[in-house]
C-alpha cells in the first residue's frame, strides 16, 4: 500500500549503460503493483523511458522540454500508460538542445523543481514521482536533483563503476550544499549482477564496505529477458513476471517502500 504522498526520486548515474532507464521503468511498474500511483518524468533526451512505456514519437509533441523551457503545465503533458496507475511525461526530441538554451537563463537549475512542486495538485496526485535523468552531469541532471527529495543510483557491477560513482556523489553533495538542502541519497542499486562472475561479487563487496546500508540488499541480475522486453514495448515485469530480473525489481520496490516507512516513522 502507498505510504507517502508526492515523494520525488531522481534516478541518476552519469555513466551510460548501467540499467538506469530499465530501473526507472520497472521500479515504477513494481510500485504500481504495490498500490501506488506513479508518475515517471523522462528527462533523458534519448527518450527510452517514454518508448519503453508505449509512447511513440508521434505522442511526444510536448513533454519535458516544454516543461522546463516554456513553463507549460505538467498536467497538460502527462500521459496515461498501459500500466494501470502509471503515468509519464515524455521526452520530446527538442530536449536534446535544452541544456544549451538553459545556460543563459535565470534560475536555470530550478526549472523542473518549479514545474513539479509549484503545481501542488500534481505532486499530491501521486505517491511517487520518478525522474529518469540523462547519463551525464549537465544541467538536465542538475534540474532532476534539485527537484528531487532523494536520488537513487543504479551501479553496474563492473570495474570502472565505483570510480564514476564517486564523481556523482560529489555532484550530489554540491547540489545539496548549494541548491537543494533536503536532497538525500535514497540508495544505491547494484545492477547487471552475475553471481558466477568474481568481479561482480568484488564490486558488490566494495560498494557495501564503502557505502554501507545505502546499498540496497536487492541486486538486479544480468538477465536476457531485460534486453528482450523493450522490443516488445513492455517493462520486463509485464513481459515475463517469473524472470529473475522481474522478481528482483519487485523486491527492490518492496525494499524502497520499507525504507520509506522507516524514514517516515523516524520523523514522527
């Protein structure tokens, strides 16, 4: 059951190919299965989250580009998806040029925050708003972090992953210090884990020894069903519920909800 209203989580990692968008789509889907109403904001110019939830390019005449550059109301660009209780604000092609346009704008880091948070009815209408950030540390990702309550970091179980993670953590800390004092680390999710691979195990051990309980217990396994699902236009949870990856994303959603409950309980 939903346990909090309007929680905004940015899903970010400046390294591409770590399962960021796959995590965004499947975590959002899993959260709806637990009774939550979820909005996914596609802030990645590649638009893969939009495609993965069934929105073709013809359905993206207005989306996150208009949201942050033209102050179009978020409610006007929100689309229902084929997943009950899951909605998306898509990424339209013009989003690729947004960072250049934002450079000379005032309050450029706060555009997405204002678009989401100034519309109280929008925020209150969802239990979770997930932001799929681009694989970079530019102005779009900064906008995602400034808008969010917390950041969830997918971490691929490969050699260079931890090195890139330290750069992201420095960016998160800078955003927290200068732009969004309320920003927290929601957690680190180990993706593409292969228990047969010694390197995967070493990366997981190193991440847990360095970041402690910030690393989720749930690990997303490397699984061919994850790669197949987008070609069928579905989250892997709907494509093959019994696959190890699907079960892992369901467990990840349950773990996130459990952490949210503990956090809320600790503030009471």
